[in-house]
């Protein structure tokens, strides 16, 4: 029965993107994108906070910044022509859509009674170390971005972005400040996941990596776009896997210590 409830969580949670498909022919692809997005938050539904409001806070923070804002900034940098009308309209509209999805997923998690008890407890590093570790995660993202972005551009995407090198060079060092900032922001946006999910460190790292990858590119890129070919979107899905998944894993190992089983006395309230 649990597997059926999880399937319903994903299938129903994916419907909002199907309802706003740009064309009728794109409905199925948008639904699949929504299902994939919902699936990456299954661990949150199972092992995250128990209340709807807390679940919404965890999921909403991730989609607002990872899915909406950070992808918007990247598009603004390299593909400003993709925006029809004022760019801020795209950001505001997308943010509203994803926050609504976050609310629906939070309600579904409660209605379907997905939350499970866990014998794990979260262990955070010293509070004084957290800001430095967040900055370290941001720098790590910039390194991943440089390595895997350069490989992808050299062998696959150079023909799609002929002016990319000049654009990046025109920003100078500010380009890398921007990428470090994006890494820091994505790390901050998954802190609620890192500090509320009752999972082992390894499983948490896998969950964080999947959320930052899927919510930060894989799911949105399943949606058909006039300004991107299917091949182009597929290449970016793989590129974002190398960058964002690596960031999620890095952030989890930096900002969470090994979660240990709770003692019997603590679990029984003695």
C-alpha cells in the first residue's frame, strides 16, 4: 500500500504542470516533468516534517530558489532572448507555479499519510562553522561548473551558444562571483532538507543531489521549449546532473554529520 500511495503522490503531484502545458501536444511531457519533480521530494514526504506547513516550507524553499530563481538567472545570462515580455514576469509567474506545486505536494503527503517514523536523528556541525561550510559548498559548485561546463561547451553546446565565451569574459571575475553566489543560494535552499530529514548521511546526500539536479533542471527541461531543441535540452540535463548533483552531495557531507539511531530511552520519552 505504501508503494501505491507514493505512486499517487507522484502522479497527482505532477498534474499541475500538465494543466499549464504550452500546447495540447506537450501535455504528456509536462505531466512527466511534474511526476519527476514530485518524485524527487518523496523522501521529504516520507522522512521530513510531519505538518503541511513545515513540508511546504521545505519543498517550497527548494523549488522557489533552485527551480525558479537559479535557473532564471542562468537563462538571463546566456539566453535573454528566450523571455517573451519582461523577464521579471517569467520569474514571478514561474515562482507562483512552483510554490503552488509545493503546497499541493505538502497536502498530498499529509492526505496520503506518507510520513514514517524514523530511528535516525539529525546532527549538525557547530553553528559557527555553518556559514563557512555554506561558502565552501558555493565554491565547490563553481569548480564543478567550470570543469563540467567547459567539457559540455567544448564538445556539445558551443554551436548553440556562439557568444557564450565573450559573454562570460565580459563579466570578468564577476562571472565566477555569480556562480559562487548561485552555489551558495542553492545550498541555502536545501538546508531545510539537510536539517529536517531523518536519514543517514549517505541517503541524505543522495536525496539532496537528486533534488538539486531534478528540481534545478532535469524536470523543467522535460517541458518543450521553443528556444531549445530536444537534443539541446538532453545535453543540459546531463550537464546539470554533473554540476547540481555534485553540489547536493557536497553540501550534505559538509553540513550534516553522520546521523545515529536514537536511543531507546529517548525514543520512549523516558
